[in-house]
C-alpha cells in the first residue's frame, strides 16, 4: 500500500467531506477544520508511532484503507484486530464465533501490546440488544476499564439504521464516556455514513463500500490528529 501524500490526503478530505449536523460532543467528522501536520517528506504526521485497533466487520472491511491512513500519519507499528460479528462483551471465540472485544483486548494486553494509542470500533453488533443507556454505558466501561488510563483512545461511533433510536442512544452514551476520559475522542462515523446520498455504504446500508472504507479511514485519521 502506498502512503498518501499530504496533497492527496487533503483532496480526499474535500471530496468526501460531509455536513455534520447534531454531532455528539468531541467528535471529529471528515469535514472538520483540523490542520494536518506534515513531515519533512511531505507526508502527514501524527504524534504516535504505534496503534492497536480493535473492531468488528466494519473495521475488517476497511483494513487496507486504515493501514494506509495509519502509515500516512507516520504510524508504522500497527495491529488491526477485527472479526465479523464481534460484540463488546459477548463471544468466547468457540464454535467458530467471534471473540468479544473485551476478550480480544485482554488477550492483546496479555501478549504485550503497548501502543501509543488505541482505536476502538465496537458497538454495531450490540445496538438494539440492550434496553437502557446504563446497559450501553456498562459495555463501554468494560472496554475503557481494560485500557491503560494514561494511553489515548479513539472510539469510532456506530451507524445502524435498522435500530436508529438505539444507535443514537449508544452514540450519546459513548460521547459522554469519552468526554470524561482524558486524551480520548470520538471518531464520528455516524455523521459521515448517515449523510443522504453520500454513496458510502454497500446495499446492506451498513458496511462501507470502497469509497466508504476510504472515508472511514479519513475520519479515524483526523480523530488521531486531534489528540
């Protein structure tokens, strides 16, 4: 994968920028006015050199674009752990099912993972399965409780139109939890993915298509740069 240079990155932001109306607090959509930092070679630099990202099928579908965006930011030590159907706390990996996010992070930490920043993309497969904000908050707390308190976190929110009300509840609770944690931000995938006629999703109206994968990577990259 060839890293994007600064000009290509900025052109991509312009091409894929969308209006973010009613975004949760501390979320960074692709059209924000953040100014990328550029290194001496013209590539865009972040303040991190290592990242671990844990996600579900949304991340899995976008793995190549995410890796390219991380490289563009100067993050050369990358782990992207993503499984189809992954939930936050449900799943032991047996019988062909996915390992939960909580278990995946536990395993990564046990194996010595110590990145400069964690990126989380979880919640899509939990939206609609719980009845209260407190229940979603408990799930989010399980993830955040496992991560070292001093390490920055980016958590990408979710877009699941099948359960739009529950999606909004989850995203609001997530924004509140992330706002209360130092050095943490929300990457606002919801505002990007839900924009009418954006053409970023597959026919299932859930998973990103090729353009959506690129847009998602840009949303995550800008959130990283905002830390």
